[in-house]
C-alpha cells in the first residue's frame, strides 16, 4: 500500500482512523488521570502541579503537536469515511434493521464526532488557549487552571454542554475502541469478549470522570 493509498483508499482510511484512535485513547488516559487530581480536595495544589509539568516541559509540549496532528487527521478521515459510506448507501436500505444490525451509536459516529468537535472547541477556548496565550507559547508563567475551572464551571449552561459532550464521547468510545482494534486485526473469538468488556468499561469510566469534573465544581463537591 502506497502513502497515497493510506489516505485515499477505504482500507487506508480505516487504518489511519484505527492508529489515530488508539493514540487519542492513550491521551484520554493521561488527561483523565490529571483531571482526577482535582478530587484531592487540596485547593487545586496537586492538579496545578500536574498541569504545570505538562505545560512547562518540552517533551509534553512536543507530544502536544503530535496530539493535534493526530486529532486533525482523525477528524478529516472520519468525515471522509462518513461521506463515503453515505454515498454508497444512496437512498438507504429497503429494510431498517435498527439495533439488530448495529447499535445506533455505531451508525451515528459522524453525528457524535461533530458534537465532540464542538465540545472540544469550547474546551480549548476555555482552558488551552488562555493558558498558552498567557505563556506566549513559551515556558513562561501559567494561569491558575484550577481557579479557571472554578470560574468556568460556575455557569450552568457550560456545565450542561460539558456533560452532553462527555455523554457523546462515551458513546463514541463505545464503538471506536473496539473498532480501532478490529481494524488493526486484533479481532477473533479469543480477544473479542475481552476487548468488548475493556472497551465498554473504558468508555463509561472516562465519560463519567470527565462529566463529574464540571459537576463537582458547580455543586461544590470540592473546594
């Protein structure tokens, strides 16, 4: 398979989606682990130290570039696959099997991905851009991200949007986790049950932890 086919053929697109999907899953593990520091209930000291490490060291900053590149490629290839699938379906199937054929979220990855993209834009505008612009994109002074979270999540509409975004992320992961490993060939009777259990567990835990973050600030569960 040539490099051109990697980004243009159906198989190539799915492989790119699989690799970038796993890369983003690894990022989510790091991100949700860092966010969990807010429940230390120490006024944000542990969380801010972790955020400072991620923002003030060159290795995470370089990986950050790879993260954005992977995210952009994942979005572009996802949209390309969605458009390709719709064009092949034409006017649709004569019989609608509903969830008997596939789960509704498996058939709605384009919609879920769009909701997550809008949520991500809001998230970056609230936290990443203010912090990086304050640093001047260099290793300068950072804002107090814990205090920033307290301010942002004092608004009910923001909390609602975040929770909806996290729910969409959970459904997206419920399909995407298994799909990524299946695309890369890790799919047989021996591994299917394990990957399904890990995938569903991961999607629920990650979505729940991310959703609990704004709820914890809004309802005052942490100080």
